[in-house]
């Protein structure tokens, strides 16, 4: 193998190695740093979902308050009514509830008197003795509103509750609440945002209006919908999804099951992704998988009226959409280009050094054959093209010394020739 090739390869490897190590270091650290940044962004997104949830609680309080005012003004049913008047008020109340249910996109409405006895509800006549504050079926949100009303405090109350069993069936929501994956029912329980407001008449509390909005399954928004008519995960979607084609969105979990999802497939399928997937209730972040595609998720707690954690709000993004991969490629491509340039420059530098040595070797060969007329030149390609001060090194010194030696030999031979000619004469 020629010296030029050996030196070129050696110098290229010497230049490549540190660049390769540096590129590997930057790639690994860049990937880890970008993944941490992605998780931090997800945590921020999950807090924004929680802010949307808090806004929904406020909207539900306002809706309950408005319903209580409408009932007091238009459809008040109380013990003070005469039988005929009470019947007319009940008819107005039964007409008012469906309209309010549609306007506020509610899943149920219940009206009770000051003792908590149910007077009317959206889907059927109340059962005899049905109450909101009974020992066996106490509604904490309505109970708080009634307790405030007893103190003449007109304060609506709102919180998320778990509804299941007979109460869910009584409200007509048992089939709507079921979360299914194929034929498998993942949960029969429901997370419901409830709000209650006291009904006042003539300065005294006469009842309470209780409304509820189911969180299970809902994810499709309607055009020109008001905030209460938009599912919670749909309202939060623009805060998480950066591009229309990005697989990202909000999640709601109850226990160990995801009950609502705003993460839609790229082909805009009818079913949201991750609905019914398993969830670790205590996890702040986790990775969930559907169809072998991993999704990073960050969670925030949903708390009941007494502060107990009963569910979770999440922000999810497909792992291949995360910035980790994009950021790594941003580091990798310049690193690869720099590595190739370093290798190429190393090869050229080694090849140029070998060419300079070959020039000296050729000059030495000529001198050994008695050819002393041609000067010794450091005559490689880059030596001719680049500034001379870049090549004032040991090879240049050796060339100069060889040229001085050649000139000394030539002068010595010339003197010997002259002396030999004088003797012959």
C-alpha cells in the first residue's frame, strides 16, 4: 500500500474519531434532553387541561344558578302553591327541564325541595320518597348547596363525582356510561361533573336545582356549540395538538381505565385512540400503547368535593411525534456532515504529507544517480496552492537541507573536475 494512501487513511481516522465520539455524546445527551423537554411540555399541557376542567366547573355553577333563577321565576313548585297553581307550576317545570338540558348539554337535571325530596327530574317522575340527601344515596354537591341555602347563602356548588349502580340506572345513563373495547366492557361507572344551586323565593330557600354532565366517552364537538355543549377533551384539544395531523390530545381516566379521549387517528377514524386503555392511577407520567404505537401521557388529579382523588386528567402525544426524535436528528445531521468533512480533510492532509515526502524521495533517488542539476522541491499540490507559511515545518527543513547538500555535492564535483583538468595539462 502506498504511503500516501496509508497516511491519508490514518489522518482521516484520526480526524474522524473525536468527531464521532463528540457526535455520539451530543446525540445521546440531545435525545435525553429533548425527551425531558417533551415530558415537561406534556406536564404543562396537562395543567392546561386541568385549567379547562376548572373553567367547566365554573360554567356548570353558572348554569345551575341560572336554572335555579328560571325555576324561581317561572316554574316554582312549593308547599305554598294552591293545588291548581301547583299543577300548572309542575307542568311549566317539566317543560323547562328538557329545554335547559339541551341548551346546556346536560345528562340530567333534578329539582328538589328544601328538605332534599326530589320534585322532578329530566327523565321520569321521581319515586316516592326519593331524596338527594338520604343516608343510602346522599348527593354531596346538592347537600352542600342545601346547607348553604339554610344559612341564606346563595352559593352554587360544583364537583366531579363517581356515579354507578342503581343511581346511574335511575338517571337513564347506564348504557351511555359504559366504556367498551370491542365486546369487552371496561367500566360501568361514570365520572360526572355535578353542580347545584339553591332556589330562593321571597328571601328563603325553597329548594335546589342539581345538574350533571357525563365525562365518559364524549369527544365529538358540535359546530357553533357553546362551551358547555363541547366535550371537555375536545375543548382542551387545541391546547395540546400543535399540528392537525399530530396524534395528541386530552384524556380522562377513572380508576385504572381511560373513559374519554381526544386523541384521534390520523385517518380521522370514528373511535378515539386509547379509549378503554389501562392506566396507573398513581402515575404522574406513563407510556400507553395502542396498536403497538406508544404514547407519552402526563396526568393531573380530579378531586371530589372533600378533596379525595377520584380520577385523572391527562395530556397525551404519540412518542414518535415527540421532540426527542426531531431534536436528535437536528443534532445528528450536522454532526454527520462535520464528521465527513473532518474525515475528508484528514485524508487530504495525510495525502498531501505523503506527496511532499515522495517529492523528497524522488529527489534523493535522482541524487543517488548523479543527477544534481534539478533542485529539491517541496512540490505537493496543496504546497503550491496554499500560502507558504502553512508549510514551514520539518518536511520543508529537510527539503531545504537536501537541496543545500545537492548544491554542495555539485560544487565539490565541479571543483574536482577543474583540478583533474589542470593535472592533465
